[in-house]
């Protein structure tokens, strides 16, 4: 779920400064939110890295940061939590 700013019109903020999303009261960066959505939809770290144009190691670091922020012991636990939280 995206947090919206004070105006409801188009944002003049660049993509690098896009608002963060909140998941279970934890604020995620734009990149963490992208990776969270892709993980929730069943995409692998390799596929996510290729799609976003980042290294597999960088994508894995973002995943591990998500695990820490969301208190998940394993990647499987993280993916299950994200799938429940981000389902339509």
C-alpha cells in the first residue's frame, strides 16, 4: 500500500525520491518495496535482480534487510508473510 502525500494529483517527486510504503508498521524503501512485491508474487532473487538491473547479491541484501525489518527467521517465512500482506 503506497502512502500518499498531501496532494492527490500527480507527484513531482523523482522516482529515486518516491515515498516509502509501510508494511506492518515498518517503513520500507522504494527498492525494498519493489523487491517485497516481486517476492510476494513468487519471483526468484535472480529474476528480480535481472528485472531491476541490479546484481543478484544486491537483491539478496535487500531481501535480507526485509527479513530483519519484518522479523522473519527465513526467506520462506518472509515470502509467506509478504504473500499474505500484499495479496490483492
